[in-house]
C-alpha cells in the first residue's frame, strides 16, 4: 500500500516536524528532514535564533495520524494533523508539510480491542529489535501512543510500530496504559514539570525542544486528552475562571491590548493576591521554567482557564 492524497497515514519516525513549506527549510534543518528524522541532532545544531525560526509549525509523534492532502514529486507531502485541533487554520486539524518518507500508510487492520493502548511515560526511550537489542527507533518521546504486541517478557514490552513488520521492544517501565479517566490537574502539572529545562523551540512538541502551547498540548496528551495545538485555540477549548480562583494545573493566557493570545503557561501555585507562579516554555529565556510572573507577564495576563 502506498501513500495517497485523500487517505490517512501515520508518522513512522519518532518525531516528525511540520513545516510551513518545503521551500522554507534551511540547511541547518537537514537532520530533521531525512527518513530517520534525528530531532536531537537538529536541535543541537541550531543556535538560539535558529531555534525560534518560524519555518517550523508543529511536531508529530510516532504513530500519529495525518490526512494526506497532496504529494509532490520531490518527496514532500502536505498533510493535516488530525490529532492536533487547529480550528482557526483548518477544521480538520493542523496543516503543514513534511517529507513523505516520514509517513507510512495507515494499517489496513484495526487494532484488536483487547490490546489496550499504551503511552510512553519515559521522557525519552528507544524501540529495539529485541529485548536489550539494537535501537531501531531511538528518540521516542513522552506522550507517544503505542499498540502492544503481546505481554511483557523479562521486563521488556513488545509493541507495534509503523513501517515495521515485526514487533519492536522497549523497557516495560517506559510505558503505561493510556488512561481512560480524565487526569487531575496536579497530575498534568507533574508531567509538564518533568520537561523543565528543555530548550524552547518554535513549533516544538517533544522532550528535545518545545514551545509554550506545545508544552500544554503534550502534557495533556500523555493522559489521552486532546487539546488544540495553538494557545489561542486552547483558550477557546477551555473554561474561563473568575480571577483569583485558579489552582495548580490550570492555565494562564496572555495577550497584548487589541491582539490575539500569544502565550500560555500552566499555573504552578495558588495565587496570593497579585502574586502568581507558572510553569511555561519561555521564549525570552529559551527554556521551560517555573517562575513567579514578572511584571511584563502580569501586564499581559488576560485570564485563567481550566481544562
């Protein structure tokens, strides 16, 4: 089976980057463009300014579904990331471009209902050829959903991976069952907190590099909850709170007068008067950090919301 416009496909690399256009990529982006998509090398090879270049839109994780809308002869595919809502861009999901070699056709067989989905709980792991064997898919990150391929064996779990006919293996402790009940806000905050010090990368949605709305999207994704990809859409999808009633795990939104929301953070402590704290991927300091809201953030705070 081959990729076809109008049909769904799945991501076959650990982390695929979604781009504004094939012509927008830079020489420094080469590690993220090949058939293995070495995102760690890509981010390590960029300077601070290149990490916030707006040629990248978002990122997709191994096994994530997309709708293929165009295939170009030069090997690029235009897709809609159907698991990343983006109502203001496309009601079907987040649109963008990526190398077609990073996709695999959607499997013809539906998963066995008895195979409860798993989700990666390790910050980063690798899928191997056998228990303790050669890494065939390194760089698989927190929040990646996997389908089990049988029971654990000596502490190793077999899973199915797009583009691989045989099961791959990872440590059993690196995955947990995908939750069926909504998580508590403190649980989500704790997962997001594990990404503290991760570098800020525009469009990033992984433990290698992440942006402000990507941090929120990924933290909830770990628990099976799908939030929109961008901060302004996340505001629409969540419930506003009366000022001062926010609690850890809720969300702060920021906007300048007369402009749309441009930043989001996760409430990390109950407010005390005007004193507030949040965990966020900070563009200015270029990393995920937890801090008291500085004056310029307080001046642009437009509300707190709850998922």
